[in-house]
C-alpha cells in the first residue's frame, strides 16, 4: 500500500494499547521509521525536534512491541497497536493525553521522568 506522506516526508502515527484500546501517544514516522517498525516489530518514529529516527524506549527502556500496523482510509495516518512497556509519555504518564482542556490531570504518572531520562543533552 502506498502511504501518503506529507511534504516533509512524514506521516502521523497514533499508538494504541493492544490490551485496553487506550490512545497512548501521537508521533510521526518517515518511510525508514515505518520500515524499521515492520522489520523489527518495535515502534520506530521520526523525531521532528531532533530531526532523526528514534526507537521508542531507546533512552527510557519503555518500548512498544507492535501487534499490528493499520492505515486509515486516506492512507495518511497510521495506527500502531502496541504492547507498551513502562510509560509511553516522556512526562511519565500512562498516556500522552493525560490532561483535559482545563488542565485537570486524568491519568496516572507511572514514573518520574527525571529518574528515567539522561539530562546531559539539555
């Protein structure tokens, strides 16, 4: 199937928990990240801020094992159905969508990000 990447060569990817159906996060993939995800069985993305590929969990150990990859009707968005190890969100929450519009926190924080990520790059 031909994926319709945007002008920057990336496509949005929604990661969904295979067990609960909960939306975990939104990230982006280019063709190489998608290919790596398919071949390794682990979620790979393209970081727009770092302008490079990354394997989810490479720094935190919070990997996403892919059960299935689905394509939306327009072939311009992907859905990774995953088995999540640890926290999917870099803030330590069980989903990146942990706040309501008014700022109310509605999800659990699983880990303290200061204890997970190396801060030497900041």
